[in-house]
């Protein structure tokens, strides 16, 4: 990866001299990020750590009063709620004060100030959509893009064309929080659940009366967030499997989730699709599968991606080095203090939670109900024996159909598991990586696939926890193929939910 510093410096001649005076480099200072100098010399462009040298000359920056800057663009629903809360928490963690937002060069500036009121960092935020976030990132106009969707094929191609020698977008991403797409109705609406098929049919205009859903004889009033919102795009592409052009024109669009929830609350015959983090006083409908399995948008289900419409809050990074204080902020978002702020802001945090097997009766009942000729009772009994007394961790890892690549949320789960191992949280315990598949194909083949994926996840976690003392934790694998479905498999989303590796602590 090429090293490009995020903060340009006024081009002036400087001399960098090692502290013992043995090495001297002269050139034009082109950038400084608080930690590294970038200097154009007769040897080419060099990047030098500030801690190892002294800078001489009028162009040298003030190391003590350096102001780190970062530009952030993307989803307004995140930049206006979660982001300020996280910046406030980080400022408090560093004994700094947070000021803003205030207009600054066409953006909104949040400034972190030291105790002497000097500015330590300035975050320049441009609220918009996932579309504008990716566009700014690809055009080199922002350091971070906040999005509620994955990059499109066109955006991936543009990224490769712009930075062919740098890691792809899929490797320059973090997940800072989780949300979910949820169906919303008024509290007085008699419907208890809705299938994903019926939900999408309603927004295509194929169902327009509540009577078709088991409700009263009344027209369905449809509500969505504005067309550029990441949630709407996610719903249109993932749930509908089509473009927005296939949505019915009878939809009322809203600029904010709060406005949508208020509109649904006031109309007993309204049906909305919105973000779980901003459902307001409207009622969330569970998703009902054709096979009878019901999926609730509960925090643990979202953490484990058991809920099929889970939406990670992504931070995509530009292919250049961020100022150290900005990097420190990103690292801080993975701490327990930050996770508490995420939860308090209405989103779902990614902290590891534990659920004993004896509190998972619904899952076991679903497994028994879904078992067919290829899933004998003996296999279910073996599963119960293996996991009895163990606790399921919320970190669940998923693969695309026929792929060995983990998604961004799963890669974040690997990192959290590794950090927990290194901290001693599981000392003297067993971690069991349990593989499951969907029911496509022969059961025997699925069992082998499940085992292979469990091994892959185990190996990834062991490799990530390289700082842990060997033997502190025992690593095991198990595989039960299609034995315990989490979702009905009449949809791609249901099959994707069932392809997973669970992590159990014994």
C-alpha cells in the first residue's frame, strides 16, 4: 500500500536531522499528519517518523499544537446522531472538549480542544447519503465515508481504477455499529407479523389492502425513507432484489426516520420500512417465514446476523494514512465505552454477549420442526449433547454462497474474539466453532462444508489472537450442517442466514 498522508503541508524547504546528528535529509515538506513527515528529496518522496528526527527550518510544523484534520461524508442519519455522540465520548476519554457543529469551508466542523483551548483535531462532516459518501471517497474528497450499504459494482470498479496498488474497498472498511431494516405499523394495527414476501409485494404494489394480510378491509398506506437513503437502497436491492424503479409510485417518502415513524404512528393503516435505531413509538413487526419461523429484530439477533435485514454502519477509508489522533478515534470506537454510546444512541453495539443453550428453546424447537429425512433425530441429539452447558457468543460468522470470504461484520467479529482471547476473557475455557449450512444440496456434502468453514473461522481467530499465550484457550470445531435453521429458505436472505459458523463457550 502506498503511504499518502492525509494532511497536506505548505510546501517549504526543511531539514530533518536524527537526534544523534548522524543522518540529515533536506527537501520540501509536502505533508505532515502529526506523526509522520512527508518530504520531497533528491532521493524521491520519503515518509519519516517525527519521533525519530528533529525538524529544522521555517516550514516545520508545531508538533505540540498540531491540529489533526479528517473529512467525513455520508449518511445524514448517522452523521447527525451517532457520530457526534462518539466524538463526544472520545473527547471525554482524552480529557478534551468537543465544540460544534459549526460551518467551516462548506462542511460542519467538530473541534476537539485541549485544556489550553488549542485545537487538537477538527472533523469536517458533510451529511448526505451513502451515494454521496462513496462519491466523495472515490473522488478523493473525503477521508471516511459513512454508509449503510455495500459499494456497488460500479463503485468497486472505480476504486480499483483509482487505486490499483492499494487494498480494495472491502479491506478498507470498519463496522462501528449495527442497525436493521424493520417493518413499522401503528400500535393499534391488528397484524402481528408479516412475511418478507408480503412486505416486498406491498411495496411493489402487488398487495394494496390490509385484508390480504389478514387485517381489516382498508388500503395500505406505504412509507419509506427518501430514495437516496442507504436503508431504502438496501431494502430495494436486498429485499426486493430489484431496482427502485420497481417500487410502487404510491409510496410516501420521508427525509428522516423520525418523520416516517411519526407518520406511521398517526395512521392505523400505514406500513413503513425504516431503521430500527429510529422506530420512535411505532411498532416493529416480526418477519414471518413461509415455514413458520418468526424472526425478531432483537439486539442479539442483529449482532449475530440471525435477523435477515441486518444493516451494518460502515466506515470506508481512503487509501492514505490518517492523522494519529483520527486513527486513535477509530480505534476507540471498538472499546467498551464506545459500545455503550452506540447502544444509548439506539443502534446495536457489537460487544460479545452470551446465551446458554437452555435459553434457546425456540431455536431447538425450530430445528426439530424443520428436520427432515436428511436430518435424523440422532444428529439433533448429538448437537444437544455437544453444546449442553455451553453458551453461544453473539459473534457469528457468515459466508456468501460458495464463498470462503467473510463479510465486514464477520471480520469485525474475528477481531473482537481475538481481543477477548488476548485479554484473558476466556482463559481455561473451550471455544467451539460450530458450522451450519442451508439445506441446498445433499446433507452429507453440507456437513463437510460446515466443517470446513468452522475450521477456517477457527484458524482466522487463532491467527488474529497471535499475542495470546498458547494454551490459554482450547479451540475445537463441530459441524451440524443443515440441522438448526435460523430462517426459512424460500428466500436468498433466509438461506444466507442459515450459512454460518457459531461460536460457543464451554
